[in-house]
């Protein structure tokens, strides 16, 4: 199974909604059992920037959400490359009174997410109402 561009773009919106609901199972639904996620934030909870396997992802994201119960994402935009089955989600992450721009690369094979990598930018200005105006 391959996703068309519309399905990839819809996934970006569903991904944001799942995170905002703090629904780890919804986020994991499309992940392959042996998928690999890379994030600089993972090292603080797992000892490594890479998290391997759906079970380890469940544990990591559950622990991460327990540390940041106010986590909320706002979608800025998404880029879907249908031939390569890559989705890039650009968003603002709000937690602990901070707003940080972020992007994640999601890679799919045969309908399952096999890789993901998170990138975090600088803290956005304190007035978070201006986030969209300053987004690149």
C-alpha cells in the first residue's frame, strides 16, 4: 500500500490531532513494529537519541507525555512527497509556557511508518499569538 499526496497531507492533520489528544496509540497506529524514531529529546529519557521498535516508542512517548502534560502542537504546514512516501510536518510545540518551532520527517513503506526524525528550533518569541506571523 502506498499513500497518495492527499492521504499524506491528511495524515499530518491527524498526527497533530492525535498528539493534542495525548493519544499515543493513535500516533503509533501507522508505525511499523520495527520503526525507528530519532529525536534529540529522546536521549534525556532513554539514554539514546534513537528509539527502536513500536513497543519502545510507546514507552518513550508515554513517559515524555507524563513529563509535559500541557503539550500541544499547532500545524504550520506540511510537505508530502508521494513518490518517496515522505511527509514533513512543520509545527509549533507549546509546553511549559514556551513555543518552539519544530519539524518532523515521517517516512512510510508499504503503508507503515518506518522512520521518523524530529528537529527543534529556537524558542519562538514570548507572545505566542505572533507565532504564525513569524513562521517561515
